[in-house]
C-alpha cells in the first residue's frame, strides 16, 4: 500500500495534474493518479504470477525441455521417477503456496483496479461550475449574460482561455493573459 501511495505521489499525480490544470478538478486528478498507480502494481503482480506459473509448469511436467542452452536446443527427455517425485515435492512445498497467494493478490488488485476505473469514470462526469472544456457551455457564453457574468467573476478579470493551453493557442498565444 505504501509503495502504491509513493508511486501515486511521485509519478502519477503530476501526470494527472498536467491533464487537469485548472482548480476544481482535484477529484479527477486523484482518481486518475490512483488508476495509474494501481495499473503499475497490477502489471507487476501479473508478471510475478506468470513467472511463478512457468516455474510450476516446468516442475509439474513429466519431461525436461531444453531451451536455448546449446546444441541440444529443443531436446526433450523423460524425467526419471525420482526426478518426478523431487520436482513434485518442490512444486507442492515451495511453488504452489506462492502461486496461490499471488492468484488471490492478483484478483484483489484487479478488483481494486476495476473499482478505481469506475471511480475515475464517475469523477470525470462531475465538473465544476464552469467547465472550459465543454463546447456547449462555451457557446452559451456568447448569448447568456448571467453565465458570462459568473465565468467573468471566476476568472478574476482575465479572459477565460488563459487557463487552457488549447484555447490560448487558438487565441494566438493567449494575448491578454
């Protein structure tokens, strides 16, 4: 949990902060950074699970497969009864418990990831009073004086496009900001 929080603060929150640059989008920033941090953890846990699964499948196999080790690449040999017994013992005592724990942890992290994605979806549907990214609201500004007055108060006398890199570029570099 502490590594997830650290990953969230160090790498994911600044990225989500670059996406939502205006005030009033704290919930969106937090949920987006949480999805990013949980995604990193989920990928790492899946990689661990697949690695231990590969080891388990090699130990449970009745044959020895040689992979990229020399002139006998792709060679297959039957395991002797003592090798089968030894490998099965190693699998049951050392590998299977780790696989089981990783499977449970993988399912838990996957569930948290899905919940985080749903939270992000809900958070992105909630907007502050003035959403400069909504084209319908921007068009409404041109004919509704009450909405334009609220937006003017919120922007502290600056043009509303000053807060958006996109609209500043459309307005020839943000003159008047």
